[in-house]
């Protein structure tokens, strides 16, 4: 059994030179400056503080420009063309930041998925070697696993 990995050294599989990687460290190492900017802007843009800040800003803008404070401070008369342009530009930039963050989240998910696959594969190989060393019939184990999965799926479907 020890020679199953090609080396008689007391290990059932080759000694692992690389352990499971930390997904967060791996993703952070791939960040560029625009990714960092998107990670700062997006959480704030998706908060109620952002809504409150804009409500106050729009309120002050409208009060100033409809003449309630005085005609001398009016700089963007109704229908507030400057405000409309600023808000439109802000929407363009915010939607871009959101898309960048979504792309980064997809990348994180892909990295974690790959690391999960590697860990599952490593566990499967270890389980097979240990089972073989203990004389456990792998066909019987697979039959039991298939039965348990079928029962779990049956229970999950509400039947």
C-alpha cells in the first residue's frame, strides 16, 4: 500500500508541497488600484448613508435654486439642468463601480470554487487510500453514498 504513490516512505500519497491556499489572500494579490477603488466606493454607494447624503444634497440644491434663500444664490434654475447632468454622470460612474465589484465577486467565487475542488480531490484521494489500507470495500461505500444522496434529494424536494 505504501508504494501506491510510487515512493516507499511511510506515506500513502506523496507529501504535499503546497497546502490549501487562502482564497482571500489569493484574490487580494490580484487587486489593481481600480479594483481597490471599486471596493471602497461600492459599499458606501449601496448604503442608506448614501441615500441620506443625496437627499440632503438634492434638498439644499433645490431650495437654493427655486429662490427660497434669495435670487442671488440661484445658479441652476428650474428644471435644474446642471443637477440632472451631475446626477447622470454619477449614475454612470456608480454603475461602473458596481459592475467592477460584481466582476471581482465572480472572480472570488471562481477562486474559491477551484480551491474547494482541490480540497475535495485531496480528501477523496486520502479517503480512498485510508479505506484501502483498512480493507474497506469501495463499491459498498459508493452504494451507501448513492443511497444517502438519493434520500437527501428526496427529503429536500419535500416528499
